[in-house]
């Protein structure tokens, strides 16, 4: 009986603990802050297009507005598409023709990389689940 009393006390103590188990922490997604998203977008644009300091100063408010507006859109797909189109137009306006070409090539390579990763994942999923055996 003492064993069961100790066991139930331990279970209750674990249930009341504010620290979730490692498994629970692993399934909880960490959402980056808007400031982190803005910084990452600016860094990526600098690396992909090779922005000058002047262009960087012009791009920062465009990125800030875009990220803030995306947050406010609350998943409204039509609004998100409109925001992305406007963002691309605004960024293209501060780039040189060579930078636009370079950025377009980077985007295209990124899209191809994602397509290849999806195809690989789909192929792995198809081979992981065996097809049902036919019986005659």
C-alpha cells in the first residue's frame, strides 16, 4: 500500500510540474518573433542580391511593413498574395537590373530545391508503406 501511495504522489507531482516533459517540448513549435523574421529577410536579401548600404536602408522599411502586414493578415490567403506581390514590386524598385536577375536566379534555384525535396519526401513515403498484397 505504501508503494501505491508513493507512486500516486509522484504522479501527481509530475502532473502539477510546470516543466513539460522533453517529448512535450519537442512537439511545441517555436514561433520566431517579427523582429527575427525581419532581420532574417534583410540578411537573406543582402546575401542574395548583394545590396549596397543605401539599398539596405531602403529595403529595411519595406521588409518591416511587409512582415507587420503579414502578421495582421491572420492567414487571409488573398491578402497574403497581395502583400507578397506588393513586396516584390517594392523590392524590385530599389534593385539594379543585375541584382534583379541575380535575385530571380536565387529564387528559381530555391524553388527547384524545394521541389526536389518534396519529390524525395514523397518517394520515401511511397516506399515506406508497402502496397497491399494481392491474393488469388
